[in-house]
């Protein structure tokens, strides 16, 4: 079954940021680092890391994309003390988007952008069980405000092992939010938890971009072909296995075998694989394996 892995794009700070993040959560570590040489962004640090038992990846590839609150990471906290501990570390040189306070959905919650611009939502969940500690939260604003329900149902029809929770909607008197728009929904794709919201607030002058993308690790070329055909909606965004869907969310459709190739200690093999995938749009497993083997 394909696996979903969040991917973070930094200018130069991937190693620094992942060192901080892995210091804050239990069951976290840097799994591997590698350097992709001679890319259009120069030499790029790639970091494979685990946060709270969940796989993540990060890259330092220049200032092309900037984090914004269109994608944040909701952290389910078992106590108010845990919320405070994470907040106090992540807010350093960062910005509070919603201050620590009591809210209808959590008695102790805050939303911030850390020193690198990445957004975190920290909330005490009371006695609710925590099955996935860190959940990506998609915020549909601007041109895609009002399309959250369509997007969630599209993802559920595209992936397997899916589930959609109850849609919480804005009621009357919540201007500028249109009545009936989605205030919150939790959903699952490939067994991985996501959540989504939407807002018509004109102050939300940002949009989805490649700073946060979601890797879909595939077993076969057939899976790669299928997800690519279903998801890709912006031809000019297709590059190196990356695509953008019709809602602006970025995905990377990647063979699982590529992780082994990119983590290989043999720099010569790594360089061959790098030069093989750079001109590709949709990734070709057979050609990547040939490059890895030196064929």
C-alpha cells in the first residue's frame, strides 16, 4: 500500500530545523542525511527524519518557496503542560497566529509560525485517544475557498483506505464566512490522517505552494501512473515527480525504491540517480534503477 510522507522545503535550514523538531517530540530522530549534487538549486541537503513516530522529509533547495499557514501541522497534546512546552520552544523568533487560550474546540490551544515560517497548531485533546500525533491541516482560502468538500471527496476517490469524518460548517452570523462553508473536517487517505478548513477572510492572502508537499511512496510503476493521471492538473508544475492538483496542493509521486537509491552511501550512484530524475516529470522506475545500477 502506498505511504504518505510530508515533505518540507527550506532555503538553507533543513538540517537546523529538523534538529530542532526532533528534539521536541518523543520517538523522534534524524534517520539519514544526503546531498544531491549539481541540481538547478546547486547542492541540496536532504534529511529523512521521524517525528513522534511519523516519517517526514526535508530539503534545503533555495528560496523558491516559502511556508505559509495554508498548510499547518496539528499536534495532539495529552496535557496543557505539553502544549506550553512545545509552544515555548516553537514560538522563539516566531509569530503567534492564534494566541494560547481556551477555545470551543480545545481548552488549551494556540497556532503559531515558527522561526522558519512553518505553521503549527498545538492543542490539548483531553481524554480523546491520540492515534496520529501530528496531522497536516489544509486551509482552503482565496480562489479555493468553498472547495474544501469537493477536494476532500476528490482525495477520497483518488486514494485507498480512505475515510471522511463529519463536516462541521459555518452557521449564520459568521461573516465573512459564508453560511454552509466547511469550518472543519477530518479525513484519511492511505490510512494517513489529514484535516481541512476553509476561510473567506480577506486577510488570508496566501495559497498552497510547494513549500509543503506530500510524498506518495508507490510500490509499482502502475501506481505511479495512476496517481499521476488522477492528480496532476498543472502541467507547468510537473517536475522530478512533483505535481500540483486542481486545488493547488503539491504532491510527489515517488517509487519506494527511490528512498534506497537516494540514501545510498555511494555518492557516484547517488549522482547518477540525481541526473536521471532531474529531467523527468513523472518518474520512471526502470530508468532510475538503470541509473542506480550504472547501466
